[in-house]
C-alpha cells in the first residue's frame, strides 16, 4: 500500500505542473488586463506603461510564468493588483466558507443518495422505485444555477423560510447545500441502486433467501454492505468536484467564498487572485481524486496491483 501511495503522489507532480501552466496561459490569453481597471480617465500612456512595468506585465509571458511558479514553490501566491492585499490572505479568508459549503453538500449527497438508492433497490419496480428514479432524472438534468434560482424564488421569496443571500446564519446554508447536493444525490443514488441490484443476483444472496431471511434484512445487512465499494469510490471522487461546483452557486447566493472571490477577480482581471483561486480549486479536485484512489486501493487489492 505504501508503494501505491508514493507512486500515486509522484503522479501528481506532472499534473500539477501542467495545471499551473494551463491556468497561467488561459488567464493571460483573456482580453483585457488589471491595468484597465486601475488607470483613471485622462491618464497618459506613460502612466499606463509605468503601471504595466510596476507589476511586471511588460515581460515575456514565459518569464512571468517562471517568476510566478518560483514564488509559488516558496509558498508565495503574490499580491492582488486591484485589492492590494496578499493573495494567500484573501484565500485564507474565503476558503473556510467554501469548505463548509462543500462538506455539508457532500454529506447531504452521501446520506440521501445512499438511502434513496437502497430504497429504490429494495423496492425494485414499485412506485417507490419509479418515484426515486424520476427524482434522480430531474436532479441530474437540471442546471445547478437554474435550480438555485428556483429554490430562491420558492423558499426565500415566496415562502420566506430562508434568507435570499449572505452567510450571516446557518439557515443561509440550506438552499446552497440543497442546490449543490442534489446533483450528487442523483449520481450516488443511481450507483447505489445499480450496485445493489448487481450484488443481489449473486449466489450467496440466493443462499440467504433459501435460509429464510427476510428480503429487507438481506438487502440492508448483506447486499448494501457489498455494494458500498463503488459508492465509496464515487463519493471520494466527488470531494474535489463539489468544492469546484460551489463556484457558481456561491455567486448565485451572494455568499463569501473562493467562487465569489474568483468571479469578482475575473471581472477585474486581477491575475494573481484568479491564478491563486483556480490553483486552489484544481488542487481540491486533484486531492479528491487521490483520496478516491487511495480509498479504492485500500478496499480492492487489484487497484494496488495495477500500479506495480
């Protein structure tokens, strides 16, 4: 297992290099720059050129990337050009909000997804199964931002049960968590149902039926336990994607977080902040995938053997 962990960690190094380069190049290829938001009306070309030189934007792109990456290895994400604060400090302020939202959405996806998938498998071909599958279909096809706006309209504006936006209370988390978590519920529920139906056709399950155990007991105590391997894998892979998926939802609900910081900085073309936020989100996806592989390897020896 130790060899698997070391090899899997080493595989992250070229991925990290490629991701950092892609992030840097894409941001600098977008039209406009932060200087456009800094120069005042009537400023002379000399003043603009002075600002460009001050922030090193006059250097070749490869040189700028080299400087940024060298500072990154030293733990320095640079200073925000527009906000004029260290990027690490801005991320440190906003990251807890994104992590809280992502963790709650992940827990919601896991609990409701496994429960609804198991229910659909136990009562296969009944009205319960058809109802769960219909909800899964709706949850997987509705765009997150559209679902978020719909929830705001119904539960915040019409019924006034929850705040429309902000992060001043725990109740403000309910609608964003539902918006992000429902997509995860659809995926986890579908995987749980399919895995339980697959396990339910194995010989040991037929033997349990022959011994006279009740259908519900067999499904909950034996089938569900064996079906959890693919579910755990899917859940671990969802960790990074849930944090990334919170980007648009934070903006829809006007919540503080990496997503709101990223979109605001993108509008201002504040390169260091955008680079820092995108790098954090990419690392969340990479670490979530790594965690998923490690969980899968710990449960299935064939996965460990695949890297020998």
